[in-house]
């Protein structure tokens, strides 16, 4: 049987995973998906993700590819995988791609959302998917600072590259907005450095609290001033990976 | 020190509770709140809830009252309680009420929301707070059927009374609407029978699937035809308890 390459879109609740990428120990999204693929297709399958997500980070639209000799419909494969995958992972879609397609290298951009619950009292119903910030936040200033990040910049101030040494990335969209008690920070880039989203959010929070001026925020980007430490993972969600 | 009566508004994630009301065994919201009150005020306190919620049912605005000799500010008490309560319960507000006020008997209405995720594939990020229904649903018909319930009716078809024998209740609001993949069923009544919301939702789902006509739905209310069994608890949330 000929091999085919399939692209899957995954949703997962990151709470009980030690990130996406398989490791020697610890429960990972890749590990659970490879186990499910072995169980359903009968063959050992190596899954290549569009990118890693850290421990505790969620995904609505992570992408990954793998090769398989599966010769029945993708819909049957998808339903079978969703039947054996644990409750905190689901395959949202499957489609066939060219044999030289790479979920990682062909990705044009990644879109992340960080969710802040901005109210005085913690929320049992929201705490799994947001960060509580009780102080008043100046969302307009946060949004203005976020605009400074748009375009191609050396983002070395906000993180280290997962591979190699290049720290220039292109930020395609940056937006901070409020919906009732929630502040949503949306960032889309061709690629991100390690912990980059969470350190940007931490630094934007300093701006929102009035601890950092817009000018000082620019100095952080220019590496003349330290960025804030990364905010916790549970507010972060990989919304989508985009391809041509 | 004089006793004062306080009304608290509670939010909780019902997943890991065996309902609101204290029992001989099992973790309950009332039990955890009474433990926290003993720890903070130093006195054993009996909490009276506006109503019970079943195992697994959530609340954004459950109400309860208790008497205490606490003589410092309510804000201090609220923060102290939220510091010792487990992560899945929070006190959203505290206010003083008259000594003859009852969270249960003075409640004018209770508002519940049931959340259905209506898409083909299950959702790891939504499954904790919704019921997945994969079939296409006719939301207009569900909403029309829900309108039939408004007003004072004998709701005995949908549940048993928690106390006594009276099964007449006044449904003040009933609405079924769609927002993207979510179908929200909002029901507000002076009071509800045991499992009434979940059996109404189950029966409305039969209408949405085309298994029950509007005329047949009316026959259910008239007790000429059986209601559907209750839907699972995780989609249900007590939004608010209202007082004069």
C-alpha cells in the first residue's frame, strides 16, 4: 500500500499535558496521538507538529502531519481516532497533503490568544483557561504598546529561538481588546521564539498597570531594558496554524 | 457580639462536587463553605442555600445565607474565605440582610442556562461545561416549544417537587438561541422541580432533532406523553438567584 501524508488539526486542553512534544517521561499530546495512530492503523507513526506548545498551554487549532498507509476514508480515521484518544485531545479535521508538505516548515503563521480575567475575585469557572489579574488595567495603552511589535523585529528581548540563533520574527497581527471582564491578547507571527508570547503578555501587563511607559516598552524591544517574566501557561491557546 | 445575617453569592465548578447540599459522605459546596467559615470565623456556621444544585451542576450565582458574629468588614471576610476555599468555589459578594431574610424562601426566581455544543466533533476545551450534540438541531422549533412553557403550569411531567406535593411553577422566561456552535437554553422560574431543567432540555432536544412535534411537546406538558430523561449535568449552570 502506498504511503499518504495527512495533515490533522488538533484541539486539546493542555492542563494535564507536559506540552505537545514527546519526551522521555511525561504525558504529551504527540505521545497520545502516536499511541492512538498505532492502535487504529496498526503501524508505528511519527507525528510532526507545526510547533511545540509548552506544558499547560491549550490549542484550538494545532497542526501536525504524519505518513500512513491508511486506505479507508479520512472521516473513518478521524472518528476512530476521536474514539480512542483521551477526552482532552480531539482531531478536528484530517486532509491529505503532498508527500513533501511539512506541518512545521510550510506554516505561514501561528496565531495565539492569551486570555486575562480582569476582575477583583478569582473565578472557579474561568481559572482553567485564563489568568486572573485583579488590578485595573489600561487596555488602550496595552493595545498601543502591542502595535509597536508589528512587523519584522529582533524579538530576542522576549525569548530564545527553539533552534539556531536567529531571533528576527515577523509579527503579522497584535491586538489587545476587552470583552466584559476578559482582556484578550491576540498575536500572530510567522513563528515565535521560546516563551515569546508569554513574555510579551507579561510585559504588556506592566504597561497596563502603569509600571512601564510606552517609551520604556520600546526600550524593552530594543533590548535596553529587561522584559517581564513569562505569565503562566493556562491563559494561552494556540488558535490556528496557517498555510498557503 | 450580636449576630448578623449575611447573604453570599457563590460561583463554583460543579465537576468535583456531589452537589450543593451537605450529605453524610461526599464533597459538597455547602460542606466546603461551612468548613471555610469555621476556619475563618472560629464558629460552626450553618449555611442555607437558595436551592440545591445536583452533582456536576455549576453555578455563577448561587445564593446562600448564614448567621455570624463577624465584626470586621465583609470585604475582609470575603477575601479570607476566598483564600481558604478550594479553587473550585469562590465567594463573589457578601452583603448584610435582615435577620428574618431567607436565601431560600425570599428568592423571587432562579435563572439557569444549559449549554449545548452543536458540532460534529467533541471539544476537549468545551466538554467540561457543555453537552455535545452532533446532530443538526432546529433551534427555531426548540425556541417555539420553549415558549409553550412560559407562565404558570403544572410541571409535574418534568420532575418531582423537592418538598411537598405541589408541582405548579411559574416559568418567567424561556429562550433557546444559537451563538456560533453553541446552543444556549435559558430558563427562569420562581422555582424548579427536581431535575426539571434537565428534563425540559432533554425534551426540547427531541423537538430540535425532529423526533417530537410542537403538538407532541404540548402533550408532554399536559402529561399525556412522557418527557425525555434528564440530560447530563455538566451543561447546566445556575446563573443567578433573584430577590426583591
